[in-house]
C-alpha cells in the first residue's frame, strides 16, 4: 500500500515538473517572439499534460498575441498614440501617419475557446477570468467585457472569493483583491468618455451590490451613472447609503455636495462641503472651501 502511494506521488510530482518545464520553455519563446517554437511547445505540452491549467493560459496568450495586427494608416485627424505629422509646402498640416491595432477574429476566437475550456475545468482561476475580461477591453467589445465581469461577480458568491492564480497559487485577500480589480474595470469604462457605457457601469455596479451591498465604490459608481445623465435624486440616493456606511469618507461627502450643487440645492450642497472640510485632506478642504465661496456668491 505504501509503495503504491509512493509511486502515485512520484508520478504526480513528475507531471508537475513537466508542466513547469513546458511553461518555462513557452515563456522563453514568447519573450523571443518566436511563434513557431511557441506552437511546437504548446503541441508537445498538450500531448504530455492536456489538462494542465497553465497550458490553457499559454494557448490563450499565444492566440491573442497572434491575432494582434498593426496597420499603418494615413488620416486627416490626429490618431491616438504616436503619429507622424504630414505637412505641405507651406508647412501646413495635411494629415497624420500613424498605426492602428486590429485583432484577427478567427485567431482571437481560438484563444477565447481555450480560456473558456480552462475556466470550465478550473472555475476558481481568477487570472483566467481576468485575462478574458482584459482581452475584451483591448478589442473594445464592451458588452462582452461587461457580461464577463457580471458572470465573475456571480461566481464569486459561489466560491466565496476563494480564488487561485497562476500555477494554482491561492490569491491572498481574495475578497479585497477581487473588488479592487472590479473597480479598475469600472474606471476603464468611465475613462472611455463614452456616455453610452454609463449603462454598462450601472449594470456592473448593481450586480456587485447584490452580493456586496456595503461596497462603497460601487455605490459611488452607481451614483456617477445618474449624476452624469442629470438624474440627480437617483445619483444622490446611493451616496447617502455610502455615507451611512462611512460618515467620514470625504470623497463620498464631496460627491454628495456635488450632487446637491448640480440639483440646485445650495443649502445641502454647502452642508456637505462643510463635512468634506471637516474630514478631508488638504486638497479636499481647499476644493470644498472654493465651492462654498462660489455657492454663497450666487
């Protein structure tokens, strides 16, 4: 019996060793941008250990990077990122030479299929889920980006944020790490400057609040989606909930003041700017004092 156990342990350790060797080899070829050897390594790896979770993440990286294509473009409007200005004989700008990134959908979908299989086999691997969300953000497929975040939020209530990461290492402070990462995704949506995506932010915030009703950042995000569309009462409501959770959160207090200011409620706006002065840092205090001054001069 002991001999059998010893053999099984030896086999298990050997398989782990092979997996790590393939992973190191793949990463070496990845850093060298050698796609041929990347593919050869992946195929050998798949034959040796087809259910290795790192195989799925490596396949995902391979197909995502393979799908990425840079195209040189000439435009009359200045593109995002670096560009070369084209001028005429009078030194007047006539166009811009820059580059645009495109993603070839067939190769990209192969990567998505691989990571979907990985998530199916290892649902607690948060790096797989976040990797998928990252890709949807890169290709600006905001609906799939949103859907994947919501799916992950729902699953977090199933596994109680007992997440793992690369090489199945347990993610410490799972709850805190998870929620802070979700906040980064909300900021990503907001930073697009696309008002149509406020609906996506609202959907994500509402889903998070179903499971984490005391998450102040999501209450604030929900508020923003209403304040920016002129629905001031709906925007102030979640902030007042956040204030009850932490009456000294000067960012929340300042946002409440701003909500009342936008609504035209001078009295409450001044009251909350005064609270912000009481609890805020020097920058918040200076801003609140300036706002109060302007409100009183009106």
